C-alpha cells in the first residue's frame, strides 16, 4: 500500500493523521489511536479498543507493505507504454528475477529461490529493456500492473 493511499483512507474514515520523523500518527479528537513506522516493516503501536475495524485493517495492511513499495512510483512514458502493452497481452503482474531479468505474468507469481513463477504462465519478457529500475529481486511481492498504471495522470 502506498503512503498516499494510506493517508487518504485514514482521513476518509474520519481520523486525523500527523507525522513525526519516524512514524505516522493517527488521532481522533486529539487522542492518539495508532502509530505506524515509516522505516520498519510490521512495526505499529495501537492505543484503542473500540475503534472502527476498518482502521485497524488498514494500518495492518500498510505496516505489512515493504518500505520500498510505499512510495508513489513515477513511471516514464516508455514504462507506461510497456505496461499498457503487457495489459493488452493479458498480464497483470510484473517482477524481476534474481538474475535481473524482468517478466510480466497473467496470474500472480510466487517468489522461489532465484525466480518468480506461476507454473509457466509467462507472457511478456522484458529482458532487453533497461526500464523499471524500481522493480528489484529483493521485493517481497510482485508489482500489480493496474496499481502501477493507476498512478499515471
């Protein structure tokens, strides 16, 4: 989950959101409800017992998001074209293997020892393309192409 989406959805639920150097702080009527780390995956503190379930679920989803995947991604014009081509081919996911090769998949792939795989449902090979530098082998999850394209204005 992107930080911008987290902030927007917290406010839609009627809470206020502030930030410190290291965390986002959610408040209701001046009382701290929860705090989630900007720097550490899975780290959050909760101070409420009777808040809306949606807030807790939202905070957990954000806390589970790898730090590098929380930032809004600025796609180049070429990257947008490649992703739209992949969508035309029926692809929904994109990931980089340990060897640096980049592939798009129709179904969500699973991260194995050195590659991403979903039983051979490989649709588009982007190996020769020096784009998508933000997609790394170290990512815990593949990127959803629709989510990437949703950032395009």
